[in-house]
C-alpha cells in the first residue's frame, strides 16, 4: 500500500485535517530548503489556501507537537521547519547564503554523540550544525566592471 495522504497523516497523529494543516504539511514535506514560517505562508497562499501569520505559526507548532515536523533553530536566524523527524540528523549551513542542508548522523543511532560529562542527564538527542560555504558560494564571483 502507498504512503498515507496528508489528511491521513494528520488524523493518525491525532490532529484534525484542516485545509491549513494539510497545506502546511504538504509544503514542509515537499520542501528541500527548511523553510522559515514566512516562506511557509507564501507557499501555502501560493497554493490558493488562505492562512494568517498566527495560524501558520500555530500549525507549524501543532505539527511539531504531533511529531510530523521539526523546528530547527540555526544560530543567528529565525526558526525553520522540516518534515524529516525521528532520525536525529544534523545540518550543514552556508555562511554566505544561508542554505540549510540535511546531513545524516555520522556515528550511528541517536543521540550519536556522547559528551565527556553527562552531569546525570539521560541524553536522547544531539544537535550538530556544520558551518561553511555551499558549492555555489565557493565559486569565485566575476568582477563587475566599473
């Protein structure tokens, strides 16, 4: 049997399948760029679904609470959302253009990193952000003529 539809995914997670929730889940599932909420809003509206700014934030958080989305917070930037959840992956971030790319955990199962001192904590997740320049930003820029 094929993958569950967006409304089925929402219902299975205990959420009502409203037009806004279906549209946001679709945007996050189809996105490859870890969109900010303003980008989610633009894409949902571009698909013909009416959504307010507050509703977009509420839906993103409802999806996160239902384990259908994950919020990532890259230092110095706004929160972004993605539908890849449950696998403890990490991210590559371009310092120049801000591109965010998924990268699989290099050392196995979650939390995939063990601190030298756990201070009594039971650790279930680690977050790693690798910073650098994406391939496009590594290309030398042509000098502009005066």
